[in-house]
């Protein structure tokens, strides 16, 4: 699958589910204490010296619920999403925050401008071959001392749901890639981002694989 074709599939699928997407997910990650702890640790890191006065981008922000949680944690956060329909939902749900349509694979911003980058399950549709340039883009926009937090499904291989209905009841056509945490750390290191911490937790009742969180820093 080419980069353009997978991005088109992601955009179309999330445009289709945008109106109902926030409802089944509820208040995630607020209801999961370990997820919440990693997000809080990330927020504390990006509020540090390197992040003072710098914004944090929630890439693949969806309906904006995690962007809003970062803002409640004292972070100057804004969201970017490939889906215009998702951005419209985020703007309605969180009118005090900034949301933009854009691709995290090609960010419309200068080098070294961000104090932090969050990719909260937004890399799971990215083919493994596209992860190195994606992480390179994350590193490009981070200021020295800035942090990145990636949440993803741990494991190896791809789930192909086909065109079945997802949790929202809408037809979706998205591949989901599970990645070993060690491999993500290697790819981040190759992009110039050094691992700070990682968390691997067991799946809950609504999940089918372990969940991983990896925090890294740009030296």
C-alpha cells in the first residue's frame, strides 16, 4: 500500500465515523489509570524547561478528547487530524482549543518549534515501512529537549477488519498494525529520539492486545 492510498483510506474511514466516534470511547484515557499516568508524566515533561512557552501537538487528535485532557494538565496543546469531519467535531466539542486539518506525515510547521508531540494511537494505521519517515517528521518539529509520547497496540502483525462495521456501527476499511515496543524504540532512536520510559499493560475487557506507551526525548 502506498503512503497516499493508506492516508486516503484513513481519512475516508474517520470522516465516516466522526459524528459517533466520541460516544463509544467515552472518557478515555480518564477511565484507565495507567494510561492517565503516562499522559500526566508526558505533560510534566513538556512543561519543563525545554517546553516553556512552546506548544504541544496532539497528532491524529480525532474528536479532541486527549487534546482537552492535556490542556487541563496545563499544557498549551492543539490538535491536528487528517479527517476534516473529526476536526469539525473537535472544534464543536472544545471551542476553546485550536484544531487543524493536516497530515502528521507532513506537518506544515517549521523545524524545532514544538515542546512536545503526542501520537495517542494515531500511528496504528501506519504501515511499518512508513514509520521511519513519520518518526523523522516528529523529530524535525521538536525543539531540543522536547518530548514525544506514542501510545500503540503492542504485538506483531496486522489486523485487517475489511469493510465490517466498527464500534460506531459505520462501515470502516482500516488496517491496524501491532508493533513490538522494542521496534518502536529502535525506530525512534534512528530518528534521533532517545527513549526515556516505556509502559506495557495488559489489555482490558474491550481490548485484544497489550497496550504500549513509549516516551522519548530529543537531545
